[in-house]
């Protein structure tokens, strides 16, 4: 519960001279110096995020280097800051449509993950990449070449998504383990 503050209440003598309060603050700081360190010396030390982490969105590439994306446009429709631009085209491949242009304006992206959520093909996923640097506005627009990432490098996230979208499988596995 918050302590009620009476604005007419006078400070105690110890509070008026400040010194005890300053000593208390210094004692607290001194104690913290001997606590275990949990910060990292970035960028020399890098943090490896868990699979639940939402880093920059990327396009999933198949083993043959082609994109899973079928250019349905759902991700661009759902993207709150309108950061995605997709231009659909036809292809001879089995999926029939592919994005001839796929761009994400990373100055707009808010890492919400909606694009990943709606994608029917698991073609766009949130990666573990979090250190993104731009030298100018143009370089912040990531084209297909920059977005394409092999599925083998996204195994963690793809497995996480599979479990997230099929919770009944986890429940079943837990029940099987118990029996
Ligand atoms: S993560 Fe959110 S803001 Fe970024 S591209 Fe996807 S839908 Fe748009
Ligand atoms: S990334 Fe997914 S949602 Fe976006 S256009 Fe391609 S298939 Fe559709």
C-alpha cells in the first residue's frame, strides 16, 4: 500500500540534514557492487535470445533457395505500421505465385509479430536478430535478398511456432509421459 503523504508534515531532523539519507544511499550502492553481475559487455559479449524472442522478421528460404512465400499479401494487410510491401507474380513452380518484390521498412517495423501470426505458409518468422544498424533511410528498407534466411537457421523459431500453434500436441505428449 502506498504511504499517504501529508504535505504539511515537517521533515525529521535526520532528514533535514540529509547526511543519514546520503549514507543510506551510498551503503545500498556499495552492497550492489558485490552482487553477481547480470549485465553484458555488449557488443563484445552477445546475448543469445530464446526461441520465444521476436527479433527482426525474415523470409524463410527452402533448401533450394526459393521462398516459401506465396505472395498472398496477408502480412502486409495486417501489419499495423504498413511496413511490408509485396508484389505478387506468377511462377512455374508448384506454389504458382511468388513475391517478385518483398520489402520491409525496418524504420516502421514495431516487431509485433502479426505478420508471422497470420502467414499461412510459415514463410515469414521473427528471427533472433536484434542488433540492426542503418546508415541512411534507404538502407533501412530490407529487400528480399536481405530478408531471405535458410529454414535451417530458423529451426528454433519454427519449432516454437509449431508448438505454439498446436498446443494439443504438447498436452498429449505430457499425458503420454505420465502414463
Ligand atoms: S513485425 Fe509487425 S510491424 Fe514488423 S513487419 Fe511484421 S507485422 Fe509489420
Ligand atoms: S509472407 Fe506469408 S502472409 Fe506474407 S505474403 Fe508471403 S505467404 Fe502471405
